[in-house]
């Protein structure tokens, strides 16, 4: 198996990568964290520029990146496999030395369903284990056949003895059909799951006091919940606003909690947005696409940071439009795109 040397600009850090490894996986194996989210080629969080060297692009980046970006040498580092030594341009993410990826068993201690298609799972970790992560990161649930499903942790690290996951039902999905099943096929309390994590570079950057825009669609609320609760616990008093979007009001399944944060954080605002309200909903709030509501309210994002989580189409639309229309610096957009097995297959 050929091994190649990868150099990162501008840090000049280097790491080895095998021909059957993605550049991202090789970097993570070497303890170097590049920005990433889905690891499946369905979002652009891991976008990096190849300055020199040959590589196999893998899952078609043209489905995610603009043609002009590809022409300039950008690719998805979670898919690109080296075919020679490479020099890439990418930001690096600093992690504390005790944030390490591990595999752990977890016991389901509570399962509640605030809506017909959203489940909130509480998982108890072994009392003898210490699991450290940043608020906003995710874990992968390892299924019996080795397949994996990714879910963000909705709790802050201070509550790390138990993990909270928000799961949306994807009809036909192997894991979510089990979570939402009936009778013998249903997930039951005390069931043991296998986890690996933490993963992802979606967490609060604390080296700045820039105002924050949180953007969530559906269960993309989960990691943002973790970050906001972390801010409350740590007394982080930054100006922040959460725009949470759903098709119907019921999709904002923790609306009361989000409203309560406005009392817990003096400079926090919450703006719920519904795109397909029906007359019977009696909805009196904002309507339309959630990222468009941000554009309407905040046409100048040049001094802000944005943390966006949800369906890939929402995250990528926000990334594109906030940069192009609202002067948001590209390196001030942090994202976690929620990808299902269907999304991955499509990408």
C-alpha cells in the first residue's frame, strides 16, 4: 500500500496518508483536526484547496461544490484519496488533548417522543468511563452489521455521564424504524447500544466575542441546544440569536425551552420560523425559509459568526447566501449538516 506525505498550508503541519484513506481520515488519525461534519461527501464543511499533488476525488464533489470552486482546486477532503504527495490549504481546529475518539457501550435509560417523528433518547455511559467532548460534537451509533448512524449530542459536556440524542424518524431507515417501532421490533429502555465519538468540528469558538447567529432546521436544534446550555453554564455573555425553522409549528419540538433561554442569557434572542403553516395551526410568527429570515433581519453579517445545523440543503443554502449576500466571511461559518443514509446514497 502506497503512503504519501500531506502538507497543510499555512501551518506547514505534515501527516502520512495511505492511498485507500481519505485525506481527512488520515489527518484525524495523525491527531490533526481539519474542519468537517458528515464525512460522507454530502456537505462542504471539509472543503479544502489542493495546491499541488494528485488525488482521487471520490464521491462527486460537483454535487456539493460550485463549478468555479472545483476549477480553483477545491475538493472534499473527506472523499479525496491521495495518489501522490500533496499540499493542501485548510484551516485547522484546535482540540484539547483529552478530547479523544473512543468506542463505548451505552444503555438507553429514557425514550420520549415529543412529536410523532422525533424521539429524544437518554443514554447512560459506564460509570467507570470519562467521556469528554465539546458541546456541539456528535457520536456515531454502530449497528450490529457495522453500519453507522450519526447523531449530535444535545447536552453540554458538564452532563456527560448521560448523553441526549434527538432522532428524527426516517421511514424505512434501519435504525430509526427500530427507535419508532412497535411491539417486538420497538427499541426498549435498558437496550445496549455501541457508540464511537466524539466527532466533528462544530463547537463554539471562544477566542472571539463576535455576535453569534445560530441557525437550525428540525433536529438540527440538538447541537445548538448543547452549545447554548454550555454558554449558560459557563456564563458566556455573547450577543446571540437563534433562528429555528420547521415545516409546521410542531416541528419546533422544544419551543418552550428555546424561549426560556431568553431569560437565562440577557443578550440572547429566539426567532422561530415556520415554512408550511396550515390554518389549523393558528401560527402568528415568522413564515418562510429559515435562512431567508436571517437575511431579511441581518443583511450585514460581516462582524458575526454563524453556527448552522440541519438538512444539507438548508446548511448549504445558508452558507452560499450569507457569504454572497450578507458579507459573512467564509471562515466565520461553522456547520453540521445532518445527513441520513438516503442523503449519503444520493451524494
